[in-house]
C-alpha cells in the first residue's frame, strides 16, 4: 500500500493509493489486529469499504468484458465458441458461461478449448489526482475478466495462455472461489491469494519461477484458502521462506516437481485442517523433520525423490500418526530400521520407502498395516533389508508387495508360501525368484488345493509357510531340491488332478493309486518326459488317457486299471523285465464297464468290471514282431498277391520258352480256340474263370492251355484247379450279396441250378477217370503213330464240343434234360479215347 502510514496516535496519512480495492482487506486487518478504524478523506467515499456496493457492475459491461476475453485469446480458433459474439444470443448462452438469475456471470469454464495469447486481465488507468479518484474510483477499459464482479469459478486450464498474470485487478473479484490456470505456458510469479474469497488455486504445470509468500494482512484470502497446487513448475526458492507462514485453514498444499531447496523447518504453525502435504521431487535435504505432530488430520505425506535427499532415521512420532493413509519417503537417504510401531498405521493405503538405506529385518507388524485390508501398496525395494520375510505380509489382502533388490536371498529361509502364491496379495515382485519362491513348491500347493488336501489322511507339513516342499508328506527330492517322486497312495485324495502337475518335469515316479480322484487325466501329464513309474489305478478318472503317455520313452510301469477311462492312446509295448506281468495294466478285460471294451494289444494284463485281472500273453504274431492280427492279415494278403503274380509270371516264361521257334498253323489255332470254347462250356459262361479265357485276359490262359499232345495232363490239372477256385469264389460272392449271383440261376430257379452244378461235377469225375485210363494205357499206346493220336484227340475234342454245345443250348430251353443227353454222348465217345505215349 503505497503512501499509507500509521502514526502513534492511530491516525494515518496517505499519498498515492495504488490499489484502492485492497483497502477492504487492510481495513479488516487493522481493525482486527489493532482495534482501530482508519480515518482518511480518501475513505469517506465508502459508507462500507467492504460492502458489496463498492464493486458493482452491469450485464452490458460483463458482455463487453467477455467480448474482450474472446478477442484477446484468439476466439475464432477456439475448439468450441458456440454463441460467442452473436448479437442475438444472450451472453449467458455462450459456450462455457454460467449466469445467475439476474444475468450476471458466475462461472467461466473454457478448459481445453485452445485459448491462446496473454492472460485476459485488463489494466486500469488510475489518475493520481485525488479528486479524480473520489469521483471516478477507477476507469474501466472494457478489457478483461476483472469487471465480472459476480464471478465465482474460473477454469482456463489446459490451454495455450502465455506471459505473466496481473493479479491486482483480479482482486476486484470479491466472490471468486476457484481459480484454475493449470497446464498452460504461464510464467512469472504465483500468488495463491489471488482473490479475497479464494478457496481453490491451481497453478500447476506451467513455467512459474517464484511464489509470492503468504501474507496475513490479506485477511479474507488468508483465512479462506483450502487447496493450493503449484507443482510441476521451475520455482527455485528456499523452502523455509515459502513455509514461514501458511494459511491456517489450508487442507492441501502441493509444491512437488520444482527446484525448491533447503531444509524443512523443524516446526510449523498449527494446521488443524491439513490433509495433504506434498513437496516430492525437489532438492530438499537435512534431517526428516518432526513437524508432522502439528498436523493432526494429515492423511498424505509425500517427501519422496529429493535430489539431495533427507537423511537419518524416521522419527517415532511418524509411526504414531494414526490418520496417515499415504506415506511416500522413497528416493532419500534414510537410515536405520523400520519400527514395529508401524503397525499403528491402521488406515494406511500406500507405504513407500523404496530407494533408501534402511537395514535390518522386517517387523511382523507390517501385516497390520491398513488393518490388513486397506493397504494397496507396500514398497520397500532397493534397500539393505535382511532376515526372514514375515508371513503376515502375505495376509495383506489386495496389496502389491514389492521387496526386490534387498538382501533376503542371502538368508537360508525361503519366503512364506502364502506370499509366493499371491494367495491374498495382489502382487509379489519376488514370486518368480526361484530361491525365495521355489516353483515346484507352488505346483505342489496347487496340486494340494485341487485334490482337496484339507481332507487327506496325512498331509504332514503340506502348505507350511517356511518348510521346504521336500519335507512334505510323500515328496522326495534330489540333491538339487527338485521333486523326483510323489507317492500319496491310499491317502484320501479326491477332487481332480491339477494341470500344473506337468510342471514337475524332473519327476520320475508318480503314485496316486487307491484314492478317489475324479475327472479326466490332464493332458499336461504327458509333459513328464522323465517319468518311469506311473500308477493312477483305483481312482475315478474318466475320459481318454493323454496322448503324451505314448511319448514317454523311459516308462517302465504304467497302471491305469479300475478307473473309467474309455480310450487309450497307442502306447508301445513296455519292457517287462523289471515288473513282469504288472508292467502295463488297464481296464481292457471282459466283462467291461463300458459298452465295448477298448483294445490294448501291448498291455501285459487286462482287468475287467469285476476287478479281476488276467495276464495277456504275447501271441505268436507278436512274437514275430508284429503288433496284432490286423497287421498279420495285411502282410499275409500282400504275400498272396505277390505269389499269384510270381506264378503267373513263371507260367508265362515257361510257355514262352516252349513256343520259341514254333509257328502255329491255322489248324492248330482253330484247335486252341475250340479248346477254349470247350473249357468255357464246361466251367460256365458266368464263371469267374470265363473272364480269364475271354479276349480281355486271354494271353495268360492261352499260354497255360496245352498246345501239343504232351501237355494235355497239365491242361486238365489247370482246368480242375480253376473250376474249384471258381466254385469257391462264387460261394463267397453269393454269401455276401445274393443279388450279385442272381443272374446265374436262370430266373431264380434254384433247383435247376443245383442240377446243372451236379451234372457238371459228374462230368468232372468222368474227366478224372479219363485221365486215369490214359495213364494206364501209357505202355500200350507206344506204337501208335502221331497221326492217329492227332485224329483221336480231334475226335474227342469235337465230341466234347458237340456235347457241351448241346448241353448248354438245352439248359437254356428245357433245364436238366440237356445235361442227361450230354452225359450219354460223352459216355459213348469215352471208350474211343486214344492216349499217346507221351501223355
């Protein structure tokens, strides 16, 4: 207040009054502090210096002021400017403007609206002439926010405002309670007491370089301020100067992420309403002060990440501050231990002491933080803490527990099981540490839970917080503390088998027989490639056994009987030298519990529904190295086909050798064709063999039929063999499907067909007799000439053809009568057969 002086008698004299609007605050301060009312001709113009009538405006003036704001901040490029500068639209309808019932502006919200330029405050032109001041208190220039006397909230955050703020005109805004200019590009000085009624002042995320200290003579603002935030600027002042005086009713003081240096005062004025004190990320140093005792309601204390850092131990009064919800002291040089009094902080939500020099063991009272339920984050990482991690920490429900980069790994005790399993906590950053939290212990814990371990007959040491899993009932480990055996036979297991069992990759023996485990065997069991002994018998497993069982190359014993397993993968035959007939046992016996017993060719023993088990001896086929009869049948059929092909080939080669150099005369060709027709008539045109002697495949047959008298016996043998083979094939086809052979039976006359077959069989017997007589007459026919032999043989052939032709034609017309005549004709010529000596 320039030119205003106090005298001993209480009177004042004044010269030039630079800020008449500040007189109200000074008037109140002088009256409250000294009990005097100021007397001056200057103040005679005010009947009530602090009355509302001192600052009055009109709606027209306010519209002009808003237009000035629009023009000063590049309003045409705002993100939203609906209604602005429209003469028809009332200014109370403009975007971001709120008015009261009388049409006066009470709120401006232009957050994140692309405002640019200087902060829109007008500069008053005050004439130094006292008479001018008395008649025209000040001149309005229609140039900004200072004319909006009813304004209560001003939000210009997240824009592009630049330059400094002229605070004196803003003191006109007597009812302004909320002032937010955060996230702009403003610079200069911060004045938290920007208006007499200010409660909320946010100057964060700008380029301010200093802060105007709090002053008591601005009585209204000093008493009204509740929230003050100047974080993320470049303020470089000393902390002691800034905190020399603090408004008594302040609730939140945030000055983080600046360059404030020095130490905090050992004590501060009593701040009964302070809830948050945040000066993190500055350059503070010295001992951690004990002024927290002055803050009875403090809930959040953040002094973390100081460039120089606080040092020394944490004072005891901090552990006794019961209302504390957030304690951030990370990134300093604090030493000493964590007091057991920490358990007093029953409502604590965040406890962060990371990156300090703390040492010693953790107190079990940490499990009491937040009353075990409200704590969200416990961060003690990157210190020098040692000893046993208290299991009570694992009971902090929903909390993130961070203990990395300490010295817990140097101790012989592992971390508590509940913490490693994250059973109740949200996160434990050492859960993947194989030393503190052995992964196989976690797997067995999951196995215990899914198999209803609480109901086991004997679960000694299972789920003990600190006991090694190698000491748990039924568990055996190797020298590297890897689980290699799990034997819990007849121990009351139920539930199901956990999928995590597949993570016990070092295990060689698993015996869970004689329990009541249900559901299917998890496929993950197939991952146990080192398994040599597996017994899951006498449980209640269902479904299909895992395919992975077939990949266990070292498996020596597998017993799955007395379950409800319906299908087995193809498992190679196991070596039974060690366990004999008990090597591979399943429920493949009869009677079965299922509709159809599954096959297990390689099982050494099969059990049935009556729990009777019988050895399954190795068959002769298996002894030959084949899996079963199916494989044997396929091989046998392939051999038969190969033999037939070889026989045909040999016959072909033999005939070709005999035919070399021979030229068939037309008469011999005719005789061959006649022989083909004779064989065809004897066998039947519908015979399978008829396919061979036709033109389609005539080559083999022509080579097989005799082309000279010396081969007649071979021809007869071939005819007999083919006839028998034809009858066998015909019977098979008729058994499979009668429709395939229906056309052979001559309109379905079964009796007629049987007679024809009987007749043909009689003819075959006669033929056999002929062959026998030919052999008996061998010695007697030696002198017969070759010409006679040919003539007689031709007569036999002609007679046979006429007989067959007559028999076949009469069968078509009248059935069996033709067969009788043919037999008679054949009998008449049979005695005339002359067999050559060569035959």
